[in-house]
């Protein structure tokens, strides 16, 4: 058999199939076509670990696996959302007649091709030739992306789309993703709209919703998503983006229901299990949260897609249920992660919280009190973020039900709330973190009201003709509370009344410095970026 193409000898391929005979047949076919190196995996879970560590030119993956809840499409979706699949990799799904329709639809976007069973060497060669040709034709775009020349890559995509050049549909999707990354949301939406009009594809409609969100139109995006889900109820990516919209609106119960549906569609998705578990935690459904987070640990603890915040929440849940063995196991996993990443301040904070739980469980109360005070003293650190804030409140709410006496706890909760109550959604989440502790929840709500009153008072000064007083007030309060909303408002008033404020330059410099120090590490609700990459092609560079 002749070589598939002159470069095929340098290629590395991975065959993923649970059937030894089928897997061996595909391996033999690839070698007959001249592929230089061929690796194998019998389960998607094993393949995911391999693909996280190594780059392959070709991946042949079975769609259905009898011995695994994870399928080929689940694997592809996970890799794509985590941006672990390079553009240069050809991903071919092997499927039977029963799943052909679903796979063929997916092939318009995420897949490079699909191979219908029963297959032969000629069919495989044809699919690989077509897919590798597309990679070569669009190589200038992919090279620009790898070189981080996103503007240039977007221009090339738009040109190919406008001229309906070869592979214009794929170029359109890549171009729209680039435009979103570049912050040109309107241009991205126009391209998604054009694709939808030319060919009604679910990913194009999802792209429109994502562009609407990035442009601030969350209500419009919600309507788009509702229409998309109604017409494509099995399109899991749409649920991810809907969950993001619902979280940003503070509707955590609706977001939880959305992620339940997403996990029903893709039960082996580590990222979605974590989102379901986190949302269940913050809505007070601790049994569901523990079950989902436990599944996430067992499914993908070693995966790069695994978020260690899962272990923090799981440790708190094990503490609640007095599951000493489960808590120790969870904290041991966290300790191993800390050893692997000693430079990570985030993981060190996780470990600090875990150490407190362990001290309380061991009845080392005096030690626990000292440790809590140390954790609470970090609230004004530059890199302290919303995640750390909600974790601290969740910890304090639990310690309040133990013999640990913390007379300053309400003050600490108040300090956290004054810094991070920048939106209703954020305030609701901090209240949810204090689930079961009415006093702490009221402290958070009071802080939100105080921040709102400060902002209103400052704007009154501005409206009455005293913008300088407004900015001075906001700056003073912003420095005291480190609240991003107040600092952002100070910046807005400064820019709006630039000509009337003589001290504009030094004051703007002061505002920018404060924002750079305290408002760039995460001041808003995100739940580990709920739905942020859903429906997106991987921009690995």
C-alpha cells in the first residue's frame, strides 16, 4: 500500500477502541498507510490522560464504549473545552449506523471527520486524506494562532469566509472564536449570524449567544439559548452557556438544574460534574453536591481538567457529615497537590483551610483558632479573590457550629463582604456560602447595602456638580474596603468629568494602581468559569 502523503511517516497516531480486534485492525491500517508511530488505548479515561501529556497528529476514536460511561464524544468535548487538543490534530470518530446522525452533525464543527462501520482501509485513507488536506489548506491560519497573531489569523478567516474559499465554514467558526477573544463581539456575532443563515448549525446559534453575553446582552442571550435548547435538547454545550447566564443573574437553583441536565447527557464529564457539585453546594443541597464531587474525583482526579476547589468543598462536606476517613482522604489529595505546586498561592490557601478542618477534627482547638486568625488576616492581600472569600465564609459558618470560639468572626465576614459585594449575584453567593448561619448572611446583605449607599452618595455629589468630591469619596472608601465596584465608579466619574478635575492625572493613576493591585485577581462570581469555554473551539496558543 502506498503512503497516504509524503509527511505521513513523521506522524504520531492514537487509536482509542474498547474492542481489541477492532483496535488492532485500525492500528494495522494506519501502519499500512505509512503512519510512523501508533499508540493505543482501550478506554476514553486512559486516552484522556495520554492526550493531556502528549500531542498526536491523528486520533481515531470509537464513539461508544461498553465498559465506560464516557464515550468518544465526551472525550472530544472535554479536551476541546480544556483547550488540550491542538488545531493540527486530526480527530476522527469511528461510529456505527445507530449513532451516525449525531456524529455527522458534530462533524460540522468539533470533529475533523467520522468513519462509518464497517470500515476498510480505503475508507480510512479517504477520511484521513480529506482531513489532513483541510489542515494543510488552513495551515497559515493555524500557524498565526500558534504565533499568537490572533488579529492576522482573524483577518485570514474573514477573507476565506467572505470569498467562500475552500473550507469557508470551518474558517468562519475559527474566525468568530478569534473575534470573541479579541473583544470584537459584534463582529463575531455577525459572522455567527451569517453562518446560521447559510447553514442552520447549532454551534453557530450558540456562538451568537456567547457573543451576546460578551457584549453585555445576557437577557438576549438567554432567549437565544432557550430557543437553541428547545430545538436541540441533546446539545450539551448549550447547557454550559445557559448555566453561565443563570449564575451571572444569581439564579443558582436554575443553573443547578441546567447542569443536572448537562451531566445526564455527559455523565463522565469531569468539568460538568464539578459545576453541578459546586452549584449544589451553594444552593444547600449538600447530599447532591457530595455525590457529584465524589464522582468528579473518581472520574478525573488526575486530569488537567480537574479543579482543586472540588477538594475544598468536598472536605467541608465530609466535615459536615462527620466522615473523618473521607475528609482525611480528601485532605491528603489536597496535600499531594500542594507538594506538586508549592509556588501556587491558591493551593496554599486551599491547604490552609484543610489544615484548620483537620485540627478541629483532631480536637486541637487552640491550634485551629490560631490558624483561622492567620487565614482571616489575608483578606486584604493583593491576590485575595472571590473564591478565597467564599471559602472562608463557608468555613466560618461551619466552625460556628463547633466548640471553636471566634469572637471576631462577624468582623471577618463583614470585611470580606465589603470587599467582594460588587454585584447581586456575588452577594447571593456569599450568602449561600454562609448557608445555615442567619447572622453571617445578614452581615453580607448589610455590607451589600452599605456599598450601594456609598455609590449612591458619591453619584449624588457628581450630579450636583461636585465630581471632585465624588471621586475623592469613592477613592477613600475604595481604599478602605478594596471594593472593585467603588473603584470602578471612581474611574468612570473621573473619565466623564476629566476636563473639570484638575487633579485628573494623579487621581487616575491612583485609581489604576488600586485596581491593578486589588481588582484583577477575581472579584466576581465565577464558580470556576462556569460555561466560559462552552461551545468554543480550542485556541490552544
